[in-house]
C-alpha cells in the first residue's frame, strides 16, 4: 500500500524528470484508477483544514457549488457518483444547497467515501448518500451546529442552566448576567433555529436516500440524528465517530476493505487506490498554496487558494 512517503517520492520523481506538474499528474492518475475500477464517476472534495489555517475558506461555503458545477460538467451522470469527502464541515445553507444540486444531477446514486475525516456538515453530506464507504481509519463527526465557532447546543445548555440556577437562588443573577450578556441580541433564538434546522436536514437526507427503502425508516433516522446531534452524548463537536459506531447507530456503511472492482478478473485493491488519492491530496497541500480542491477523474477541477 503506497504510504504518504511513497506518494511524495512519486511526485518528486516526476518533478526531477521534468514534469513540473507532477503533483497534479499523480492525483489524476489515482482518481482515474478508482473511476475505472468502480465504473463510476469520481469527484474528490478536499479541504486543507488539518493545519488550522484559513478556517473560513477551508469550510463548506457557497462558492464550492461552482466547483461542483465545473466538475460535473460533461460527466456521464448515468454512471452515478462516488464523492470522496475530506472536510471540516461548514455553512448549513451551503451544505443544503450542494446536496440538493448533487441529487438533481445524480439522483440517489451517490456514495460517500471517507478516506480520513468528514466532520459536521461533511457528515451531513455523507448522510445524504445511499451509502458511506469507510475504512478503519475513517471518521465522521457530530452534526450539532456551530455559530461563529461556538456550539449552539452548548449555548442552549448554558442558558437553560442559568434559568434553573437563578430560579433556585436569585443571588446567582449577577454571575449569570455577566455570562449571558456576552451573547448578541437574538443569539439564543439563532442557536435554537440552527439546531432545529440541522436535525431536520439530516432526517430529510436520510429518508430521501439512505433509508428510503428501510422498514421503520423514520425511527431509524431519528436514532441516527439523536446520536449525531446530541451534545451530551458526543461531548465535543470535534468528536471523531469511527466506522463501528457509525454502523451501530444505523448508518449504511460499506467497509473500504471489502469494496471490489467491477471487473472481478482484476485483482484491484480499491483501498490502496483510495488511500493513494488521499495521500496525493495531502502532498498537494504541502506543496502548493491551495486550501481546497474539487476535482473529477477527467481532470476538471476547481482550486481555492490560501488567503494570507
């Protein structure tokens, strides 16, 4: 299995041989290999967020739809879509709009592939797909919304705690007044609406695709959303939810290690290809001033550069 160092060596070898764009060549090679092996379209949606730089643009934003429009153009949509996700999440409205667009383009025939991490709204996108392909190293995350990097559920919990403590002992009022006054006007209502919207979105995504043919699909969708959105259970918005927990709560998971090529006569290791794709994007982010890439197996792509 090619590791990060092997992919880096492959890129450096190309550069030393005169290919100044070797890092792009390597990514495209593995994207095409995956598409050929599955017989499906492949779009990688990759964000450079692990180094905590440029948090705004590395998140899911409305501009990203332009990237999906560019990469879906000229694809044979009858082949469906495998969407490789590596994202910290982002804006709820942008996420909903992107999911709606992808469904209009490919219907229900979309699978999410998680090589490493798809958090928050990235998890929401994964929940809109017919299945989620995860390896032992893969993680999703809680979908409780964040407003200006503040957990909306945490704000509501804090506010409710303030009401309870003040009702029991009014001497607590000055302490809680100092805390609550830090919130801008209507912030509590904004948090409540965001929580409700987030839950409704994920339930709707699950019922429209992943669970649409399941018996008791409403109950199953509620179980999934109750876990993913329950701040008391997950404790932190950055909590990593691994493949076994994703299976346990009822998400339709395909194990990356078990995915096979459409041509069974070929001994193609899909896991190797997916991880090679992942490493090629990590190398790209270390070589180029890019914060986000949306790219398909034909080489059509959309880049968003870092802002300094």
